[in-house]
C-alpha cells in the first residue's frame, strides 16, 4: 500500500512538472506564431480548463476512469491539439481579435481539461492532502527550473515529446495492467515524431510576411529565452527572434576596406556632429551597428547582446560572411541585459546607440511586457545620461514598416521618449527626426531617431530628415502631442510600468477584458447553482486564486530588472514561490492555524514587498549568485503563506473538487486582471490590488 501511495505522489510530481513545461513551450510557440499579445490572452484562458476538468470528476462515466487513464488521455489529446495548432490556419485576420483568441482557446483547452480531471480526483480523494501539496510543489519547482533548459536543448516540438514520453514511460513501469495501451501510446508518439508532424507550418506565420517574404529558414536554434531563425532572402541573411524583430547580418567582403567611408552618409548615427571614440551598442544583433561605428572611427566598442544564439551564429557560421566583425580587436561582445550592464559599469561613453533594439517577445506568456521594455523608461534615460561623457550623445532609433500603423506607432514611441526627457529637464538637449528609407532589398521603412546630447549640439542636418523636435523651436511633436494624448495611451514610461508598446486607451481594452472574465466566471456561476455552494465560499476561493497568481506574476515583473536577466526572473522567483508554496500547503495540514491571522500575515508581507522591491533597486550587488540568493529568500515567506489558507480550508471541504475548481478560476481571472493593472498602473498598484483581494478573503472567511 505504501509503495502504491509513493507511486501516486511521484506521478503527481511528474504531471506537475510536465504541465509547467508544457505551458512554457506552448506559450513560446504561440508567441512565435501569433505574437506576444495573443499568447498573453490565450494561455490564461486555456488554463481555465483545469477548473472545468476538476468540476466534472463526478460526471458519469468520467468518475469511473482511473488516474493512469487520465494521463494517457492527456498525452493523446495534447498531441492532437498541437497538430491542429501547427497545421491549420486558425488565426483569421479579417475576423475580430476576440474571435481569434476564443477560437485558439477552443482548440487548446482540452489537454488542460484532462489535467483538471486528474488533479481534481487527486485533491478530492487523497487522504494525505499535505503530501499532494508538497509533491505538486516539488514538480512545479523542477518545471520552473528546467523549462528554459528543455526549450534550449530540445526546442519545439522536441520538448513536447520529452515530457509526454516521460509520462508514458512512468506508466509502463508502474502500471503493467494496461501496458498494451501505454506501449501503443509510445508507438503513436514515435510515429508522430518520425514524420515530424508537429513541425510548424510557416505559411501561417505572419511575422515573416514583410521582412522575409519568399525567404527560406536555413538555421533554427533555441535559447532559454527565444527561438532564433536565420532566414535567407536572396543574398541577404536575417535573424528573427520568435518570428519577429529581424536583424540583418552584416556582410563584409573585404575587411581591409573597413574604414573607407564618407561620414556624411552616416546620418542614421550622429557622427556628423563630432567624433565618438568610445561607443556602447545595446542590441548588436547581426553586427550592422558595430560595422558603422568602426567605419566612423570608433576606437573602443562595447556591444551588448542579450540573445546568446546570435553571438554564437556571428562567431561561428557567419564569421567569414561578416568579416570577423565580432572578433575585431576594437570590439568587445558582452552577453548581458542592457540595463544590468549600465547599472554595473563605471565607464563613460561618447556614444550610446540603441538602433532597433526590439524583441517583440517576452520570457513568459504571463508577463505583458517585452524583454526590451526597460530600455526605454525614464529611469533608463537617466542612467544613459549618467554614463555619457561630457560631449557624449545617446541615439535611440526605431525603423518601422511604412504599411499599416507603423508611422503612428513610431511617432508615439518618440513622444514617450520626449516626455521622459522633459520630466528629467533634458528636453532642450534632444532632437527628434523622421526619415523615409529603403533597404537594399527594397523594403520601405520609416525611421525615427531620438538624439540626446550632453552638451550643445553643433552640426548640420540631412535634408532628407524631417525634424519633429528641436530645442527653442516648435515642431510637430509639440503641435501634435495634445491631440495624440487624447486619442492614445501615451503614459510616461517608468520602471514600475514599462508598457512601451501599449498605446490603446484603457477604456477601449476594458470591454475585451470583461468578455474574457465572463468566459471564466460563467462556469463559476453554474458551479454555484448546481453544486449548492455557499456564496461566501465562492468569493473566498476565487479571492485566494486571484491573489495567489497575481502575487506570483507581480513579483516576477517587479524584480526582473534587479535580477538582471529574464531567465533568472522565471527560474528564481517562480521556483522559490512554488517550492515554499508546496511546503506551506504541507505544513498547514499538520498544524492548527487561524485562517484570518495567516491571511493578515500574507497581506502584511505583500504590502512590505512594495518597499522591499524598491529598496533592492537602491543597492548594487555585482554578484549574480548573491542577487539570486537574496531574491529567493525574500520570496520564500510570500510563497509559504500564499498556500497556507487554501490548503487548510480545502482539507475541511466535502466537495474539494468544486473548491479546487473555484480556486483555478480565480487564477485565470487574476492573470487577466493583474496584466491589465500592470499595463496601465504599474507593479506597485498591483501589490495594492493584491492586498485588497486578500482583505476580501478575510471578510468572507
């Protein structure tokens, strides 16, 4: 009997591990196929399948299916759902955004419903609930620690096959009564893998439609952050991050001719205003900016690149093609996040260059901001200013396709930078220009350039550039600012709210948010009626679910900049929160506790997080290990106390599966609401919202 129980708990850990890895891999594939925003809304909705599955465990004939059969069903349903995702033209651009998100949800929700059936059965029937919480927490923690590494080494769909094979092999070893079915499942997966059926059909990938039309993917590699593709278009090679943010690989046929150039042609960088021997490039990509700076006479170039795969490509496969640009004696390539490097460096630079530093992707589907969001905030502008030399210059350039809303988006981004400069009393030191350009492969772009000079500007402007702002003169950015502020959301970007690409007014997005919440709340109302659940219990468990996921996601966003790398935010914060959450769930079932007291403690630690997180940004810790340990320790009590009330309450319920379903619905609603609050109000407001939600739980306990 003990051996059987140990097997069941081990299976709980393995299923939890596979779930978190599956959610991460699926979110990255959705980002690649349809963009970050679609992934952000689809993933929380399909996770609502957990709640639906848990609520249906008493429905015939589902109540007669064994736990092992649920897992086998999960494997098969997962593969079929993903086949539909990568092979069918699901996203229809002529339809509404809400329609497409709902359509994706209907296709991808079934694996999560199956997992909900499994966990609903486990949480409602297992007598040792504390062990379930503990093993569940351990599995989720391992998933948080290794999901990035699985993505890096196995990619898509290799990572998917890895986690489902693990589950099937476990079933073959420990449930030999149904070994024929499990072996059949293994053979089915081997057939799908051999035929490469889960390979993405790029004819439905809209991210390549402009920059890589008629192109051919020749290299695909993965890091812990993004999928990186090299696409050949004619004689040009472009690198894509998660299917977007292209960077052209520089081609240098004769490295000996590196410095033969007329500086008057380099209007996209400010060498017409003077000499800049010491240069910092944030987002070196395919080496074009490095090449331009070398041609203009730079003597010392620090090139920051976040994506390690791009560095490997430039140093290996494209070393000769790029003329060894990444090995040039005047160039130092640094694999780091830009703000993290700036905070730690003691050097001064004559030029800081951010030229199209975009990723258009995120480290998680639950994080509503792009990886580069912190590079354009008010605090970032102040840090750039501090490390500029006396005659230094900051250049931020955005090149956007002319088609669609490109011109509007580019202007709004420049307006945000202008507002930051104005708030720092630096607007008299900046120039903003616009220019229509054509690339060598005939792509038409609009190029917006933001200059920030440390001292008085001297030089002439190119006649092809339209000046949007110049000190002491009124140009378009001043004339159009009030009009744009009425029509669009153009908030001052702060580290506490780095919504760099969010220009939609909250009034326009709110109806869409409410529609999504209604999709989730409607099943809760059905449960309330059919399950005859007390209204106070519905509010209590929904509040716990909302507060738990909102706290987790808010911490991930708030501490990302301090940790210095998105991977650490995912691994350190999430693993600490989940590990100590599992421990809290186990501990609560072995001690008598006062629910109100522990929820009050949770509210206290949550509000304390506002001051703690802000304090962390005032200290400089050069050691990454020490930063990781510090954050891991600070998050531990929050993770611990966040699960204690739920664990203690659930153990006393007769209909655990319904309460578990309500908590799951709360996590979906919490994900949507905290993303909305982070985008329009910021992380500090997110902590206040979380405190209010937990206070609501205290009122109905």
